[in-house]
């Protein structure tokens, strides 16, 4: 063994550079060089010589020449393990006498320190004592390194990290005592033999957890290797349990949060740190390559590699060559060395050994988590590198060859593309020439015919363009952009008027009037500074609390804030309520005295509504807050969002309003909570969250009901197909509405957890929902989709149908809120504005509820003054009827009882009497004002389907399933035999027209004829329905059109509604209904046609063209009957919810010229 008391000669240093010294001699010389500046300079000069080993290393690593000495680098490469457990026994020496310790034996030594086994006398315990060697010169760096190791270990308290007990100084040599670990090192235990995969995974997972703990405390190990991992027991000695690992030797550790700027770092800048076979590529490349936690992750991967294969990833003939391999080469996959290894473990090891730190596991905890998943047979997060990734890495390693191949490929592709393009151009030119020649020949041959048809063609083109503009404008209106749609309709009206297209003019005028009457432009706030995230009305319905996102200003981002606004003039009603991050949720206390805001940073703050001052300190119990709500009594409030310490789980917190103390236990959720809502009675709290994706399925959502006092779940979990973003309770608390990212609004029964009605499918991600105070309407808003997104929509709860058209916005609608009186609502948009809407025009003008019976029949008096509703239940005395004032909705006379359910009703031409017919074939005549009976009951043996009066009002005609069944005197109720009944046979079934003078006779195969009742002669050719059975028929548009409704029994599926030209029997249009049509209302002199059925709403149509007129009119469920007022000024319908609804239609002025409609924001 070399003695280093005196400086070694140049020959010895040269042999060290060429790695011709033994391990012990290299360690001794390395330790001397670290403390001797003269030898250090000689070694630097020899190493930098051209062709020298260090010169080759620096060139291979592409590193600039360091400005510091490289001698310490060489010394570290040759240094023996610091714990010395596998080092050869050193020469005997006199053990130091250290106060308080009895040294028993030497465990090992390295280049600058020695480790003894000692007994601490005061506590009579065995310890490991690490002490600085006696060096020829004071080594400030070695001394600082051992002290820094002690300080690093003193900060760490982890079962898998060797614990430090005490520190001290003896004779100028610092020392510290450590926990004594009885077992061998991991390197000695493994002995270069591959270990079972699960054993290796458990060991490395334990080491990774210890390393993650050190990282969290700001310490990087930087020298992880099997020799620095101790085993608390030796399994080879007969202990079957997996040994407990202990990470040791923090001599090269780095404290990343060092508080003392004067304290020197553990190592000088630019020094190589670690052991070549286990060091990371960034450490191997030296200065200029930052080293972070990813370096320790690489070393953990190298340990895992050695445990699986029995060898480290890289081990060359010399340490310098090993460093070159680490920096540039890819390791041989463990799967190739051990083909039977599980694929997931091969993937985990490969991810740890990525050259690019960004591609490794971000933390040691992430590595430990994937190993835990492997051990539990769960899917791991890491993914193997595919062919594209391997190609990209090859290109990085061989840039010249890769660049050449890429250039050659580009040239080849460009050449082929050029040839193909020229060939296609040549073919296209030839085709154009041939087509041009053919068109010239055809033009010359047909010149005379084309000249004659030029006017007709021009007119057809003008009509086609007008029809296209009509359809595009109606589509704009249906999608919510009513202002733009009205502009298009008025432009189209100008075109058809100028071109004389009289058949299209009514369609434009009818739609302009209908959409204008059912559309109200919103009142738009000025820009509020940034995206509106949340809104809430004060109890007075005038002031509005608005929460906003942060704003990017020239001087930097401005924190988010909330503020009260007076909506009468959009003036601030409070100072800004400032948060340090975007405000995501706001709420107003039931009495309006307090405001509640929550930020993205997880803070929740109460405010005084009068002064705008904060009440109490900010609550910081959540990592993020997405929803807040006050309890109905205002004594508590709740918030939902993300939990601290995790990106996936959520929590709900409930606090006392007065004290800010928790009012209930924390409610955990499996995903981020985005919505919370109290039930109106305060006994329930609903929460909505997202469910993270798992092996069993994709991302979903759920809604849970909780007892806000105990935090216990009440009732079943309501599962959703996607993340839930909003919840709203009905005013009576019997049901709740939910919406989310699957673009669907669902209604749930609170008591049973079952869904009510049909889903409301929206063309946008549902971000907000509010229940109307009337309990019958729901307001939703959202956005984020290209096709029809960014809008708000009112829905009828009973029919699940939209109320009016969607309300388009320039950005996503992120918040909605009803006024407390229910007469309007507000929407908050991402464009930084709030819009106030009125909803009176969206409701029917009259809604007449029926509590005693379910109406299925309705009819207007000829003068439009009276309206009858009738129906009931089957059975004796089950029929009911009532007459209403059509203008005021007040009842005229009492509710009448009839022998059976009423199936038909009609007024006399003068309107002073009316007749009702029942399912048992009985009909009765009554006075309109007081309901008094007139004459005797009219009796037949057939179920009555329809009733009409003769034009003079003297007789009543009753119709059954197969047509007219008889005629009676309107004054006495006596049977009258009509001319058309004498000797007439009826080979075909008959369905009556609305005036009773004509019938449409249905024939075999689904065809039909329009016939005159008096003469029995057809008035036009057959109407072919292709085998479908005609259910309803009638005349429209002054008799120029015939409408038919046909389908296949039992008529519960889709029925087709067709419009025909009454003189040619040509098909004009098929009305696009999606379900069965049950009722049609029409006046022969009107251009309007009204239909209703299973879709749950009334639709108006232009009887001449078959185009829709105005928005849908929701009718609370299946429509049983729909009628138009005689003058076309109103439409009435009865639906499944027992309500008679009346919508007044705007007058159509055919004398006025179209005017432009201004657009609205």
C-alpha cells in the first residue's frame, strides 16, 4: 500500500491517470490529492495533456473545459465506499479516545472518513461513529462535507434512513454517531445475482419512499447505489422476512433550501459526484447540467436494474468509459437480459433510466406508486417507449445520419408530389377541355330551348335562393341567434316581394311576426373587466353579486374579485371584494346581509353586504373551491372543491356563519366537487363531483345527498355518465336538477333517487342551472362546443322541452341565476358581461289549470269570445266541461258533469250555445253563459269523434269513427234525416274536414279522396299515403291546401303530416315531426296550421310552404287537442298536465314594407 505522507511522484500520478494503481493505492493517492494543492496542479497538467484520459472524457461528454481543478473528480472516481463494509481491512492504527464513546472495532473507511462500531456510554447503546481521517493538511472541503452530511441526516426522521444521534469534534476531527445497522449492504446481500421481480420491486419501492421523504425536506442524495443501502437484518442468515432497508452515506447530499447564504455548498461547482455505474447522465455530463430529484430517480432505476439482472446498467473497463456510456448510450433493456420479467416492471425500470430527466418519473413518490401498482397487479402509469420514440432517440444520437436520411426522404417525397401534381393538372386540363367542348356543342344545340326557358329558370333560381334564405334564417332563430335570424327574414321578405313570389311571402311575414313576439333582447352590462364565473341575486332582485376571473393588465395579472352591482344603471353597490386568485363561486345569505365568495386558491370569505368589509378570517381548509351555498336559515354555509395534498379527491366543508367554526364533519368525495346546493328545508345538502377514470371505466360523475348536521349520506348515489358541474333544487324540495359535461340535464326524485321525465339534451357542456320560483321551469347555460354551444336555454320541466329559442352568447355561459320574483333571470358570460333577460314572453298568455278533471278537448266559439275545455275519465258521470272567457281566462258558468268522458265539442255559429259529445255516444247542448241544457240529449250507438254545425246553425252533425252518424235539431234535440243520408252507401271510411261540408274519404291501400258531402263527387285526384292509415285531415290556406296525418296503428309511433295541393293532389311538404301527432288545428281561411302530439309542444306551420312558424310552444306533456282562434289571433291547447294554455299570435300586416331588424349583443 502506498504511503501518502509525502507527495507522490509524477510517475505515480501518471499511473493513477491511466488507472494502473490498485483500488487501495488509488484511494490513498486520491485522498492526498484532495488536500494537496501542489499535487492537484500536477495532476491537472498531466490529465489535460492531449490524448490524456480526462481530455478524452471531456471531449466525449461534449463539456467545456472546467475552470476548477479536475483532480477531485479523479479522486472521487477512485474512492472506495464510504461505509467500508466491503473494503479490505486497512492497516492497524491506534483508535482515538472520544469522550462518551467506547470504540469497539473499525467497520470501514473511505478516502476521507472512517467508520467505527462504538458503544455510547451514557445510554449504553451501540452506534456507528463516523469520523474525519487524519489528513496531512487541513481539508476544508472534506471537513465541510462530513459536517454537512451530519446536518442533512439530522433533518431526516424516516424508518428507511439511517438516523443520526450526536455530533462532535475530537482533536480537530469532526465526527457524528449514527444508528448502527446490523445487516449487510444491499450490494453484499444481492451478490451480483438476479433477484425475484417482486422482491426487487418491494426493496426499491421502500428506498424510493425514503428518498422522496428526503426530497420533500430539501435534500438530494446524489450517490444512491447498492453499497449505500443497508439491510437491518440478513435474510441469508435464515430470516424469511424481507429485510428493512436503510439509506446511508449522505456525504454527497445537496440541501436545496439551504437558509444560510454564507455556508459553503457540499461540493465545489463543476465536480463530478457519485459512482459512475449509478450516476445520472446529467451528473456525468458535469457543469452546466442542473441536477435535481430526477438524478436520484435515475439512481433508483439503476439499483432496480442491478437487482433484476445482477449487474448495473453500465459497467465499462474504466470509470471514465463508464461515464461516457452513461452520458451517451442507451442501456440494454432488462427485458432482453431477463426475458421472463413482467412487462410492467421492464417499463418502470426503463422510465427511470431515461436520458432526459423530464421523461423520468417526476418524483420518487411517483416511482414508488407505480411499483405499488405493480405489486398489487394494478395498471401502472408508465408507458413503454414505442418505435417512434426509439427512432427519435436514435436520431438524437446519430444526428448527421438522421439528417441525411430526412433530407433524402424530403427530396423523394417532393419529387413524387411534383410529378403527381403535374399529372393531375394535365388530366384536369384535358377534362376541362373536353367538358368545355361538350358544353359548347350542347349550348349550340339547345340555344333556342334555353332562350325560351330563361325567364322560368331565373324565377326558379330566385325562388330557390329565397327558400334557402328562409331555411337558414329559421335555423338561426332555432339555434338562439334570433336577432340575426330576423335580419335574414326581413331581407328575404324584400327579395320575394320584389320578385313577386307570392307563395313564399306569407312564410316570411308569419315568421317575422312570430319570432319578434317571442323574442326579447337582453339588457347587457358594460364590460366588467374579466370573465364572469358566478352570479347571485340579492333578495331585492335589483342588486347582483358577480364573481370574476383574474385580469391580465399591462403591469401584471390583477387578482380575481367579486362585487355587488345595481342592475338599474350598472353602478357598483359595494367596493370590490378582492381575492388573491380568480373567484369561482359566490352566494348571498337568505336575508341579504352577508355575501360569500370563494377563490381558486382554496380561500372562502364572508363579507358584510352593507359595508363590503370582510367578516372573520379567510377559511383555507380546501385546496380549491368551486361551489359555495348558504343554508336556508343562514346559520351555516358549505363549500366544495379539491382536497389538500391530492389532485383527484374532493371535499365538502360546512361552517357556522357566526363563528367560522366547522359545523359538521368533513365530507370526502372521490373526485373534485364542482357543485353544492342546500334543499329548501335545509335538511339536505347535495353535492356533485367528477369520478376519475379507472380501469373499470372512463371519467364519470355522481351526486350525493348528505345530512348537513352529521355529514352522513342520505339516500342513494345518483350516478352520471360524466362530471357533474351544477345542481339546483326545486322550490318545494321534491326533486333536483343536475347537469354536467355530457351535455345533459337530468331531473331526480329526491325521495326515491329515480329520474323523472326525459333527459334534456343540450348542445353545450352544462355549466350552470337554476330552478324557476314557479317550480315548472329550469334555466341552463353552458358552452365550450363548436356546434351550437355558448348559449342559455329555458326548459319546461313537465315536457322536458325548450321554452322558446336558445339564447346565444359570444362566449361560454358560466353562471345563471333567476330573479327572486321569477320574472327574469341573469346570465354570466366568459366575455366579461352579464345579461339580464325577461321571460314573460316565453310563457303562454293564459294558463288555466284544471284541478277536477283532465281536459282532452277544446274549441273556440266562431266569434273567438269563448273557449271550451272538456274531458274527464271513462265511466258513468265521468265527463267534465267548462267554458272560459278567451280574452281574460275567467270561467263563464259552472263546471258541468256529463254521462261519460267528453270526446268532442263544438260551438254553434252564433256562439250562444255549444254541444259536447261523450265516449258512450251521448251528446248534450248547453247555453254558453250559464251552462243550462237545451233540448233533449242526442243519443247514438257509436263513440263520438267530432261535432259540427250546419252553416245556418239549425242542425248539429255528429261524427263517429267511420264518419257522420246522424243529424239533430240544435233547438229541440230531435233527430233529423238529411239528404245525404237517404239511400247513401259509404264504401269508404270518412274523416271530416273542419267546416263539415266536405269529407276526405279514406280508401284501400291508404289513398284518399276529397269529396263534397252534398253531391258525393270528388273534388280532386286521390291522395296517396303509401299504405299508411289516415287519422286526421282537413283544409287550409283558403282551401288550396289539404293536410293529412297518417301512420300505422296503433299510432303511438311517428306519424307523418303532409300538405297537399288541393287541385293537383301534388305533395307540397312533409312536416318534420319526430313522434306521433295527436291533434291538428287549422282554419280554412288561415295560412297557419297548428300541430301537437307526443313531442309535448305545439308547433305552428305556414300551410302554403310547410315551413315552421315561430318557436315551439311547450304544452306540459302530450298534447291532446290544439285549436286556432277563428281569426287566427290565438292558438289554444290542452296537455297532459291538465292545463289549458292560450298563446296570442301577433297580427300579420301584409300592407307594410319590411324594415331592418337591429342586431343585439
